[in-house]
C-alpha cells in the first residue's frame, strides 16, 4: 500500500518541482517582452513628435511666406496707386518744380531746334536737383569744339526730329537736354565718361534733395540708360522715350527746302538738255567707254556701302593718322573713304582674275612681230599699249589686293589675324 501511495504522489512532486523551476524563466521572458514593447512604443512616439514638429515648422514657413507675399502685393498696389495719383509734394516744393518746368518750356519756345543746351549750372538745377515734375531726356554728346565724334553727328538729326515731335504741354512733359562736352567738361569728369554719345532718362521726383552728379548717374537704373551703337536710329530713341515718359510720339517729317530746290534745278537742267539736244543722245551709244566707266564707279560705290553712308550720314574720314583716318577701327562702323577703298580693292581683285583667265586662254596672233628695233623711240603710252599680257602678273596683283582686304578686315576685327583666326 505504501509503495502504491508513493507511486501516486511522485508525479505531483515532479510537477511541482517543474513549476518551481520554470516560473522564474517565464517571469524573465515576460519582463523582457514588456521592456521591448515599451521601447518600441517610445521610439514610435518620438518619431511622431518629430513629424509633428516638421509639419508645424512647414506651416509656419508657409504662413510667413504668405504674409511676405501679401505685404509685397500691398506695397506694389500702393505704389501703383501713388503713381496714378501723381507726385505728392508740399506747396512750396510744387512751386519750385513748376518754376523749373516753366523755364524749360520758355527755353523750348525760344529754340528753333527744340533742344535745350545746358551748362554745368543749369544741368544741376534742372536735371540733377529736385524737385522735378518733368522727364529729362539727356543727350551727352561731343559735337562742339574741336572734338570729332562721328556717332554724335550721325545721331543728331534723329535727336532733332524727336525734339520737334514731343508734346511739351502735358502734365509731365519730356524735354530734350543736350550736354555737350565743349561746355560741360566738368559734368563729363564727374560722371567719369570717356565715350559719347550717351542717352539718359531722368525721371521726376518729389524730393528736394540735391545729390552729387556722379551719385545720381551711378544710382540711375540701367533701364533709364540707352547705349549708343552703330544701328541706333530715330525709332530706337522714340521707343526709349515712350516706354518711360508714358507718352506717344508722332514723328514730324520736315521737308528740306534747299534739297528740294536743288533737285528742281537738276531736273530742270536735264529736261532742257533733252528738249534742245535730245536728238543727239543716240550718238552716245556708239561710245562704250563712258558706260564702262559709270559701271565701274557704281560698282565701287555700292560695294563700299554707298547707300549705307547716305542713310546713316557717316563721315568721310576720321581723326586718326595714316590709314586710321580712313578705316574705322571698330566692327560695324565705317568711314566713307574706307568704304570706297574696300570697294576699289574688291573691283581690283575681280578685274585681275578676269584678265588672268582671259589672257591665259588667248591664242597668240601669228601676225605679231617677233623682233623689234632697240633704238626705236616710243612714248610710255605706246609701250603700255604694246605690253604683252601676263597671267602671272595678274595673279600676283590679285594676291596683293586680296591681302590688303584681309589686312583691313583684321584691323576692324583683331581676332581674325589675317585669316589665322584666334580661338
């Protein structure tokens, strides 16, 4: 019986021992699981808080940007409204600005060209110093004195046409003010200008400040400056003034009376010649030399840019020495003499090549004398007529003339270097 009881109690003892052994291990595993779960929860919460902070920061940045944009738009709108209302200034400053504008209008009325020529004092008073109700189209030029400025002379007729076409009765008129270096060397020095012409648009201002000349010039935005180049014309000046002065300019075309009378006299003379001597004109067709000479002159004139010189009013020569007195050093510009030189060289090269081919293919005449008397006297003209054509000399002449063309092009474009173009 005792053995049976022991056998029945033994499994319970073993089970109890097993529970006592496993319990601590289970408690440790449960604790580890709880700790890992807590760590994951903390990491997730940290990540969520970072996301919330980033979203909040982005919302704040967007709100700040929106606020800046709204302020900028309000400021721009206020500026537009202020511009529409006009310049606001005190009664005292308004009286000063109106007195300046009245003086400029009287100066325009007293000038046939409608261009007001300024001195250093009048420049400071009516252009540089405030307050001003008018726009100032300033032309810094070098036409007077001993200065030779081809571009200044070239653009002056366009400036003159603009001045005669402007409306000086509007509320904020634009005046054409010429500042010539011969009378305003001081102004040029203060601006540190070494080139001419220079075009400026000085806007109105309600301020009574009197800045230095160089300060106003340096702070003037680029949109109020117009750089002079070879192709500038009256249309460019017109658009420049209309864009800033807010007025439409209807260009006035003036008739040159002296030129008209000149053409009338020329046409009258031709008509009289045709009426009295017209029956003899058909005899001129027997002579080819005049037609040949006129054709050569027309070719050289056209190849040298004769029409360009007439349209742009380019000077015949410059103020340099030697070849530079006839060849303009900058690309895109030329003197009348330089154009004729280039046209003549082009004609010479073509004529030499034609003569070379003609004489090289000519069959020698069998009746040509093989010997000549040594002591026979002949004039230089006779010797020139009897000169035998030589294709080699024509080729050498064409090469020399072509070299001169390339040399002129290299003077105007130094990077060309006689054909060895600099990379």
